[in-house]
C-alpha cells in the first residue's frame, strides 16, 4: 500500500463519521478487554505447567525444549502469511467471497506448513543443537500446520468482532491442555522424557480444533470454491512484507533465546524461558487489541480517516501502557517469590524477569504504531524492524560475552539478554512513534505523567510487602500493589474517554 496523503482531514460522510469513530473505539475497548481477561486466564492456566516443568523435568530439559520451540513457532508464523493482520485487509477490500478467501489462506498455509515441517523432520539439527530430551521430540514439527492455520481461523473470527473464540482457544483450551498433559506424559514411562514436547503438540491441536469449530459455525463450508494456484501465489507474494513484519516482531521475543542457546548453556535458556513465561501477561497484553484494531484501522484507511487513526493509536497506546505497567509492578516487585514457585533453582532468574517486564512496557508504543505502519508503510516499517533486531542481537551477544569475561554465572547471562531486549524495544518505540507521527501529521504518543504518579505509591506498597512471608507477599502484596496503582491511575490518569475500556455497556449510553 502506498503512503497515505499527508492530511488529517476526516472524509467520513456527514455526522455519522463521529459516531462511527466512537463505535470503533468502543469495539476496540470491548475486544481488548475480552482479550485481557483471556490472557489473565491463560497465565493462571499455565501455572501448573510451569510448576511441573520446573520441578519434574529439570533445567537442561526445559532449556532444550524452549530452544526447539523458537524454530517451530517461527516457521508456523511465516506459514500463516501474516494473515493475523493481512486477512482483515483482504476481506475489507472485497477481493471475493469472504468464506472462500479464508479457505484460500488456510490451504496456502497448510501447504507451506507441511513443506516446512518436512524440511525440519529431515534436517532436525537446527531444532536440537544441544540434543533431544527424547527421540519423540522430533514430532514437534507436526505442530506447525495446526499452529499456522489457527492464526488464520482466529483472524477470521476477529474480523467478525468475535474475540471470545480467541480467549477460548488461547486462554482456556491451549494452556489447560499443556498443563494437564505435561503431567500425564511424565508419569507414563514410554513418554516421560518427551512429556514437554508431546504436551505442546497436544495443546496446539486442541486450540486448532476449538478455533475450527467456531469458524465453521460462523463461516461454514466454502460454496463454489475452486482454489486458484495463481491467486495463492499472488497472495503469498503480497503477504511477504507482513510476514517479514511478523517474523521480526516475533524475533524480538525469541532471538535472545536463540543466541543464549548458542553462547550459553541450556540452563541459561531455562532461566530466561521461565522468566519469559511469567512476563507473558504484559507481553500478550500489547497484542490483545490487535485482532480488533486491525479491521478498524483498515476501515478508516479506506475512508482516508487519518485523524481518527491517530486518535485510536493514542488511546489504545495509553490503555496498554497503563494496564501493562500495573501488571509489571505486581509481578516484578515480588519477583523472587514468583520465580521460587517454579522451583528454588529458578530464583536466580529474577534479574531476567525484571528486565523482561521493563522491556514489555518499553515496547508498548512500538506495537501500536506498527499496527498502522504495516498498512501504510510496510517496507519502511520492515527496515526499521530489521535495524532493531540487529541492534538487539549485537547488544545480546555483547552482554553475554561481557558476563563471560567477568566470569559471571548463567543467570547473569540470561539477565543480559533481557537487558538487551529492553534497550532495543525502547529504541523501536521511539523511532516508530516518530515515523507514524510524521505520516499522519498528528501526535500518537501514549505517555502521560500520571503513570509516574501511580507508580510511586505502588512501589512503596510493594517494597513493604517484601517483608512479609513469601506466601503472604503473593496473596496480600500483589493485590495491594494492583489496588494502589489502579486507584491512582483511575483518579489521576483516566479521563472519561479512557474509561470506556472498563465499561460493559459497549454500544450503550456512554454516560451511564
């Protein structure tokens, strides 16, 4: 897509334009709120998995498993052809029957996934540089087709403003399946060593069938569908910028594990991976609004309503950083207690957890900006992202080598990788926000000083909670941190237009 005209003129039709903007904001809020609750549920559901994996399988086994997942997820993401965002644009532009367009994407993703899986099956060395936990681990490649197609199915549902399916698949079915099955496989002698891999495969297919069931009820089977190889090749070619953007965004969360696996031991990977799992709630929070934000943005782009897009970026960006900062404070202050739940040996990874949580707060502006840039400046956004990845890689290697030079232990190497991520994502947010501001000729910043005002008392409360016994630190301290931060940010940071995020009467009277 070409660069939009440098204008903020709203070209909607008459008075309905303002009403449409409000409806868009309400739809984004409703979808984001649903997804946020879903990711809270996902974190709770994954706790048994973290406990079982951390206490039964050991550091090295978890490290080898975590390393293998990075390539599995990367190939699956690339095979989904960026449809998480690209599908909304194809459906909005009306290239054909909606149902058939989705099936074109599903078939293309399935074919590419099978090819990718076969390549990794025949050449497994990149997946397991430090060896396998079991010979059954190779079947991780079977998860690639289901993973890729689930992304497309959920994107199709999001286009119809159905976020509940994403919550069911990603926040309930998938995490509870992996939590249950990792224990089941451990106590079966034939699958004990392969429990982590087999549980992951089971969870991915459980999520796939959950998404497929809802998709079939919404879209049904194709009618008069004849796959066009020429169209699928053309679709794949056009999707390359989106694939590149997705791969780069994914790489910012995985290249650190990749480098750790090359320059450090599996134990360092395990420290980082477990810290990353705890930090996954604020990480996922940034993408909570993306499924519903994409169709809203594409609609406003079609109407050339750039002023509304800038307003939505500012609004959603503040929602994300405000909620994300509160969650990060509640996780990082009692960080040692959280890491200790997984296993006593993981407490040493608390430093990595702190930097990972700070990194997610720093990244909030980059993610919201990119949700627009992938449509209006794909190639330039891709080049910026490549530069950020290169910066992160250099910083990660430098900090790991510095830890080696100073003869520091594996937890320090994991913390160094997390610090590199934080610095790179901060640069990404600054550059992408300034670029988007230039394109839209309107401010897009999500920063408000009320964030500092709310953080200060929450830190004091959290510090006092660390003097409590560990179980009280978690049961009493975490809610106290959230309550303190939430009260101040609500009173000092949230205006009337912000509070729509917490209303359930979406579409009703905003003043109720």
